């Protein structure tokens, strides 16, 4: 093929890629702006008041804190006929302790002064501004439909990144020129100025954006929950979940803990409680990703080792003391057993804002009757993808320290800038004539052909990310079949 013949074909490919980049951007830019804005909101709230007002400060009047059970009693008295669900230890010596208490009609998070057991603040669980941002960020307040929309947005963002690389490479021809505008780049013309901002910013943050899309989608309902997460869950066999575990008869069972009422645990059954179903609160993700679908161990078996001394009662005070003895420092979570077979769970991880480093993640399960440790799961026990997700979520949420908070803020602002500059370029490219209305996509009236590499990418993205299939099919049908057959659509979209 001659160079003269090759150039028109390359131009056709360029225009096709540009058009797909445009359609993807038109759809996902509003959602990317929403994601960036809500992420900024969560960064602000988590580092000022805290996710659940855990950063509220108090002025200690003494150096000795009240027992955890005394603090818990004060929290329970704030909500009549309630039960204790969770205790979150103070982050610092001058910050509050948190207690989640639940009754038939209320579910509250109560902030307690650990030195006086006075109530500092009480709010409905997951009701503050952080959780509003989190809910919008996760599913746009639309439930499953919103989750699918966000998953589709992330999948199409990957497609947009790849097509963006191609388009900017065709203009610049070197990585350095893609990242740093040279002297030949004209910034005097408005459209050239915004295109340079759009493409240069996009080149700089594209790898991070690609990483955020993959780590974010690992939480999503289809690619995450049905595919990747299901393949990567932590093996529950570590604590020997036998189909019908052997029960023990404690010498002095606590009231309301009759083992005759214990339901047999069947590994893999649909009714098996998982870490996510037991330890997460609502839609909030509080359990390490690799553990979320893993079945919980149960109390009342002959399993376990070491643990709380047999001569000690097993209550919130002795469990807290044991947590400190085995290395939990500062803020950590203690989930209280809620039925005859559930366990005490101690956890500390970066995604719950307990500490900075994801490599310090730790989850410990304790039998509520024997006090034995049923499982002690640490970062080193995670599989490869579980480690990737633990580190990825820490980067995604900006929990690695002030440098990661600043990096996330700059990243979010860059995403907003890219989206806005894309819309500005689209508006500036519109013809002046009043006869042209509608979206006015690029390459209007120009012959186009889809390059093989783009077709392969579309197929791969559709296979790996199922929610993208519908969006890709819709774009393909619109661009190649539907628009040209209907004059109204042709006028609006061509």
C-alpha cells in the first residue's frame, strides 16, 4: 500500500477513535465530576471531624480512663432498650470513644468521653455528611442501578484513557511532548489552550485514573462482587469450618447463650454469615476487601488456640485488655457477638481510617465461650490480589498520610479540570451556523473506519467489564447503523 493510500486510512482511524472518545466522554464526564467532588468531600470530612465524629476532642481531667463497660453502659442508656453492636477505641488520648447501639427503632453512634463516660454526641449511624458523600460516590443514591452506572462509568473511563493516549500520541509523537508542552504549542488560541490542558493533564494522571478505576470497580456489584472478589476471597478453611462443628459446654455459660439453639454452620451455604454481612454497617465498606465474602467463624466449637485466660470472664473489658496485650494500639474496632454462635471480632485496618499503613491490617476472631482465638488474619496472610486491593484502597482513599491526602486532592481537581476542558472544547468546536444543532460530534460527514486494535480493545473491555457491554453496543449502533437511517437523529448527532 502506498503512503498516499495509508494516510487517508490512518485519518479514518483517527476520526473513528476521536468519535468514540467523544461519546465516552459525553456520557462519563458528569459522573467523573460527581466522583471527584464526593471524593473531595470524604477527604475533608474524614480528616476534620472524622468518618463518625471520631476526631471530636475532649479535655482529659485525669490520666485514667473509665472502664470500657462503664462507657458502654452510658451509651446504652442514651437509647432505651438497645444492644451494643460495636466499640471503636479512641484515636488519641484526647479524642472520644465510639459505641454503636441499636434498638428496634434506632441505630445510633454515640461519642463518649472515655475519662468521664459523659455523652459528647449521639447521631443516627451513617447519617453524617461523610456517609452522604460516600453513598453518592458508591451508587448515586440509586441503589443497584446507581452501582451499575458507576461501574459502567469506570469501564468506559478505561476506554477513554486508551483512546485519549492514541489521539494525543498522534499529535505529539513522543511521551515527553505528551507530558510537557513545547515551545511550538500555541496557547494563544482558546481551543488549542484547552486542548493542551485537557490532554496534558490527562497524560499525567491517566495511569493513576486507570488504577483508581480498577480498584474502585473491585468494590462494584458485578465485576467486583460476582467476579474478581468471588475468586480472591480469603480461605475460611484457616479456622476449620466443619459442616457440623463439635459443640462445647462452658462451665459457666453467659445468660442467653444456650448452645442448644445454635444453628449448624454449613460452609458455602447461601445463609452462611460472611464478614461483609456481619461486620459492615449498611452499604459502608468497613471490612478488608479480601475478607468481605469470606464466611465468619463460629463460637461454641473445639477449635481455636491461646486467647483469653480460662480463669477470666469474657466480657468487653477483658476482650479490650486482651486486644491491647496482643498488639492493638490506638483506634481499633471491637464487634460484639449478637447471637449464640457469633464471635468477638477485633479489627484494625487502613480502610476504616484506623491507621495509615495497609500492611498493618489485622483481624482477630475470638470464641465467645472459650475465649480462644479462632483466627488471626494479617496482611501477610492475604493473597496477591488481596494485598493489591489493601494497598490500592489506601491510595484510593488517601489514608497513607498527609502526602496521600494532598495527592488525592490534586488528582480530583485534575479530573474536574479535564472534564470541564473537554466540554469547553466541544462547545468551541461547534459551527457558528444556526442550522447545526445537537451534540455535533467530531468527524461529521467524514468517512470513518474502525481500526483493528480499537475493535480488539472494545471486545476485551466488554468481556472483562460486563456493564460496559451495553454502553459499547449502544455507541456502536448509534454511530454505524441507527443515526444514518433516521433524519431526526442524523440532524441531532451527525
